[in-house]
C-alpha cells in the first residue's frame, strides 16, 4: 500500500466533518417561508369579465376567468424569465419568441414548460392570488 | 519600517531572464492592481449604498447627484471591473501561450482558474446591486440559466431564496459581493503569488 500523508481514520473523520458542516450550512442558507403563501395580487370578481383577464404588470400575474371559475398564471416565461406579453390569442414572450395559449401551455418557442399556475382563493366578491 | 516592508517584497534571488517586460507584460500585477482599486472604491461606495430593494436604486441616485465625487467613484468602480476582467483574460491567454500551466506550475494554474471563476462570480453579484432594469434582468436571466444545470433548481434556491427582486436575495448577493468573494479572491491571490515566488518567478509588480 502506498504511504499516504494522512491515515485512513483521519481522512474519514475530516470527510465526515466536512459533509456534516456543509449540510448544516446549506440548511442555514434555505429559510422556510421565504415568500410562500402570501397574497400576491387581489381583485374584485366583477373586474374580470367572462372569457377575459386582469393583468397585474408589476407583480407579473394574469388573473383569468373561464366558465368554470377563476385561475391565475405567472407571466414569467419558463425559458429565461422575461415577462410575457398578453395578446388576443394568447401570451407571447418578447425575448426569444416563446408562445403560450390561454391555459399557459407552450405553443411554440424555446420554452418547454407551461407557465406556472398560481393558486386562487375566492372570498366573496374578492379574488386573491397566492404565491 | 515601511521601507523594510517594501524591501521584503523583493526576492533574494531573481533570474535575469525573468526581468524582461515581454516575459509577462505585467498582466497579473496589473490585474491585482485593478482588484485593489475595486476594493478601495468599493469600500467608499459602501458608505452610501443601502442594500434593500426599496432603497438600493435611490441610494445610487443620491450618490451620483448629491455626493462630491460620487459619480466619478461609481464609474471608476464599474469601469475598473471591466478592466479587471479583461486583464485577467489577457493574463490567462499569456499563460496558455507561454505554456506556464505545465510542470511544475500545474497547481498554480488550478488556483488561477479558481480566481477567474471567483472574479467572474463577484462581478455577477455586483451587477445586481444598483437594482436598475439592466441589473434586474441580467440577474434574472443568469439565474434561470443556472437552473438549467444539473441540481440547478437547488443551486438556484441557495443563491436566490425568494426571487430576484426581493430582499433576501439582494442581501445575499450583497454579502457575497462585499465580503465572501473578496476574501476568497484575496486569499487565493496570496497563495497564487506564493507559488509564483516559490517557482523563482517574477518581481513584485513585474
């Protein structure tokens, strides 16, 4: 066996300590509820016509209404994060040309995942979008 | 005492052929000088910059409009960062073209690559801090690109826990930019210079 500068025991000890402290560091770096379950946008139900939508530009959210109820999509393009633009037939991303339909599904373009659907809560007249 | 400190920087023995300018074109030394300028200008900028999403941009505007030398200092910091990256890349090119990465300097080449990566990462974290449109979108795109790597979403939530425009992420980028990365670059630089000196390399600032 080759003569090593470090014994097997001390190598395993150092390795275990390194992995353990690395794991603790990673836990420290990832807080819970760093932006979960709060109301991102809110609107009155009457503001959203049937088959239409309400756009929240700075929050990058679109609240839509279909015959079965309300739903919300994130306007963050799943390709590289630009804000998609709303057109009559669907949603288009100005950066690299990805196209999405009203459900957020990808029609064309470098994006390969659908737009994220955000949970919607109805409280009487108000509709809240959570994130 | 100062002259003794300066004298101790010079090696006792130096090879005559290492004294030619065309040996290294001083690129490494110039890069380190640029880095020292970054540290000094950065420390001065810290006095006015406020690392919260609500205040970041307005603190930069305040620095530029109402602080004597503020506009100059911010431009100096920005332009020197471009210069630093160019000098590091030219230095890397010189090292490759002269074959200096070979035995007995392989370890120093690895340290140099780490330095390149850390400097690039430092420039990337600094880019977000003014929090204008350019900064936000550059960071957003970069983070989405990171997410395409293996374990990408995990790395992404380490770097940006709550979203590029939010407080935790800005603070994380700020901590990385002003302390964690500069400490790493400084320590690796000193190791880098030690190895150069050990291989009977150049004079300080040559």
